[in-house]
């Protein structure tokens, strides 16, 4: 139970305005499951970084996809001059 209290204290440091609830639920001996539910986040730096990183990643994926499509169109155009064997 000390570990659960330590985790709760750590979460309270990360999000001081958060409501942290703990409870004792039936579980197997020696096993511990922890669920963290995040909602109505006001400003968590780590989450903000994930959003920024994912936005940049999506732009990069779109750019790469456009490059691949452009190369495929060029290959298709070049192949039109080659007679088909079928």
C-alpha cells in the first residue's frame, strides 16, 4: 500500500489540481493493477509535448506520402512507353 500512496503523491505533484482516488479492489495475491484516468487536463507539459510531436509527425507522414505518390506517378508515366507483354 505504500507504493500506491507514493504513486498518488507523485501524480499529485504532476497535476496538483487533480482529484486522486484510491481504493482496494479484489485482486490476486501478489498482483497490483493501477488505472489512471485523465480528463479535463489543464496543462501537463509532457502531454503537450506529445501533442506537438504528433502534429509534427503527421505533417511529416503526409509529406512523405505525397513524395511516394509523386514517384509512383512518374514511374507509371515512364512505363507507358514500354510495350506490354500481356
